């Protein structure tokens, strides 16, 4: 995943699937998984959100527009695995 010049580096499908599963299994009612790039660590990490409002409250700038340590690369629905537009590059 994210294996193109538009992204900082590729993310393995196995890691992505494991992150989805972890979010689904959480006792907190998460609905979304954000894929966040950490500039210092040079790595992706998952951030889970309960709602679209929660995503907005996290206030993570989109990849390519951010000068912060963390950038939002994409948002996925945990259950349909569909990529959610309006939050990503």
C-alpha cells in the first residue's frame, strides 16, 4: 500500500490488515482507522476514531500539506475497509 512517489514509503498489506483487525477488536467502539505518517520515526502508525467528528477533533494535517511531525495519509472504515474521502491526499 502507498507504494508510489506520492507517499513517503510503502506499507505492507499484512501490517495494514493487522491494524484493521486490532481496531475492530477494540472494546471501544471505533469506526475508523487513520493511517498517520510520523516524520521523526519515518514510519506509519494507526490512529483509531469513533466518529467523523472525532477525526476532525484530532486535527491532523493531510500528508503533503503538513509541516507538523504527523501527517494524515488516509482514513478507512474499519468494517467495510473502504477509503473515506475528504481526509486524505
